[in-house]
């Protein structure tokens, strides 16, 4: 018996095969896309700290990863025998196949997404939160685009698996490629020739998908991106000639701009902050200094709700912001008024720029999310702020194309876009090379001249003494002293003096 090449080639003009291939393409793409969405919800549930979400998600993933697709297909297709109401939907082999594939694949894809989510630095979600972006917004604007990029190679692999798994749907009589082949060779017994054609159709589909997804992968890879657009000479001139943009000053109010009362925080029953009070007047610049581990970062993160306080109260411009509510009948609860969150801008030690967005889009993300102004006006504001921090010509670059100092200057501009009344800086120069420190300190110093209220955690003692109205010295989770730089220079407090000697600050400056 010889291999019938002529018959094999003739199969490629058979419309049944092409129609079946189209069915496979539709079923694969629909299963893949629905599973990607549902799998993401499962992955979020699996990650959740709430048992009501993570237990069902874990159970689902465990169950549907254990069930063979073929068994699932038979169950789904025969479901109308027990639940006649499902008959309209499930007696259609395509829809029955789709449901079975989605049930099964979403369990696998949930774990792929979880890998993607785990790869995203915690600071990304925190940066979004600090810009007042709520959970769902942070997911679709910041987390999902990055996690999807990480997960894409594994998701591509899953699509290839799905294409091949569609051949199983022939058991519920869906006319896909394998079934067309089987019908042919049961008539003419040319099994090898027919199955070769079936194989070639599958290989063609997988190759096309592979090519398209590789293309998508490259398109999403910002490390290969060129700066999106150049600024025209006229625009640069217009922005440079525009009046210097002043950082927004908070309206004068009675009382402090920020008031923290008896803040407590413990990690694993170890107290890291105990009854800390802090009050910052409008326009005041307060630096927080102290030895490593004294609770400075924890304090500043409590002030904008990035860490949950265990006790105490924070007020912003006279309004309640975060507070621990004690109730007689139930456990104490933290009450937060998130609408005030945008009144506080935060600059992180590790910048936390969004790496998948250009500099300009980093600046525009939060104000556009909050619909602060029309796009054109926001763009002009962003250009002016970039000009203010000396980064105008880098507007359309991506964060990875900038030095640490430049990234931090962009992070400052990004926080200022929200026109906060208070800016918090958490060791803004600690992650920088020594020669980049001054460029960032200079930008912060310029902002202090604009009269913006600031709380700065810093190890740069000369800077703190030069720009601050008050310096708070912390040790072991307590405020040891809260004085003007002049008072500290007089050396009245031996503990502070010893610390400053350690960090070799010349107090005679
Ligand atoms: P500082 O900014 O003054 O260096 P931190 O506020 O970072 O101090 O830390 C204060 C203490 O709290 C340290 O002992 C640190 O180990 C502890 N700490 C900070 N964050 C956590 C955390 N998420 N889990 C457990 N311990 C923490």
C-alpha cells in the first residue's frame, strides 16, 4: 500500500476542513479569552486575604485542574438529562464544548495569572493607592497590564494547548477538524493520508496563533519601545516661556494641615510605633530623622493609609481621614475617608514609577482617572511640571530609559499632578547613587520655597537642617524630640546630639 499524496493534497480543497478549522479557531479564541478573564478573577480570589474569597477560589482551581477535560465534556453535554432547563444552551455542541473548556482552562490560567501578579512589585499597587486610584482602577490601569505582559508567554502556551484540546470536543459531535477526518477515513480507509491533513490543519492554526501572539508580546515589551514622540521646538518654547508653575498651596485653614494623634502600630505583636503624635501646620516643612528601624517609614506610611494603624487618628486639613473606631459590641475597625487621599502626595524611596507607561502617561494616569481636567489641560500641566523638575525633554521616554535621580524627579512631578496639599517623602534619595542625590534634593528644596506642606523622612542631615521648619527625631517608635533646626543645633538634647555626631553633621554650619 502506497501513501496517496494526491489524495492528501486534494483534502486542502475540501471546504469541510476549512469550516472545521474556522470552528476550531473560534472555539479556541473564545475559550482562551473567557478563561483569561475568569481566571484573573479566580487568581485575585486566590490571592485575597479574605477566606470567603480565597477558599472557593482554591477549591475551584483544585477541582477543575483535577478533572480530565473529556470527563467534563461528557458531564456538561449530558447535563440537560438532569437539568432540562440547560438543554437550550448545552445541546449545542459548540456551546457545551466552550463551557467545558472554560471550566477547565480557567483553573490553569488562574495559576498563570497568579504567577504574573506575584511578579509585580508591591510598590506598584501602593503607588496607585497613594494617587487615590481605587482597587479596581489599580488593577486594570497598573497591575493587569504588567502582570499580563509577564504571563503572556505562558498564556500563549495555554492557547496552543486549547487548540489541540478542541479535538476532544468531537466526542460531543462538534464538527471540528478531527471529526471531519474521522468521517472521511471511515469511508475510504485512507487513515494516514487523512490524519496527515488533520495534523497539518492543526499545525497551521497553532503557527498562525504563535506568530500573532509573538507579535503582541513584542508590541507590549516597553524595553523595545522607542520614545513615543518628540516634543516640537515650538512646544518646548511655549512651555519654557509659560509662567513658572507653582505647586498648589493648601487653602489657609484654622489648625494644622495634618494632625496625627496617638498612632500605634505593631507587627506580629512587636510594637514599632507607640502613641506617636505629629502636627504639621499649613506650609510647614517637617523632617523626620532618627536611627534605622526607629519607625520613620512606618509613621509616614500610616499617615496616608498605606499601612493600617492599630490605634489613633489622623486628620487632614481639619477633616477626619483615618481613625480606629472602637465599638462595644464588635472588633475595633479602621475607618478611612478615601476621598481625602488625593490631598496627600507620596514620593517613595524606590520611585515606584509605572514601568509600562511613558513618563507622560505616568503623570497623566491619576489625574485622568480622577477626571481632574480635560486631557489637553492636563498635558500642559504635565509638561510644565516636567519643566519644573528639569525633565521636559524626557517626557516621552519610559522609566527604564532614565537614571534613578531622573526617575525620582518624575515621581515627584507625578505626585504634584494631583495638586496635593501635603507631600510626604519617604527617604527619597536613599536608593540613589551619591552623585544623583543632589539633583533630587534640589527639586525638593525648590518645592519648599513654593510653600507646600511637607513631611520628609530623610538621612540627609544637612538638607533636613537647611530646609525644615521643624525636625522630629524618632527612636524606638517614639518621638524623642520635635524642635526647630536652630534649637537642635544648640545641642540641648544629648541623644539627638550623639546621633548627629554619628552621622557626622557639622552643627556649626
Ligand atoms: P525606619 O524607617 O526608621 O528605618 P521602619 O519604619 O522601616 O524604620 O521600621 C520600624 C520597625 O518595624 C523595624 O524594626 C522593622 O523591622 C519593622 N517593620 C517595618 N515594616 C514591617 C513589616 N511589614 N513587617 C514586620 N516588621 C516590619
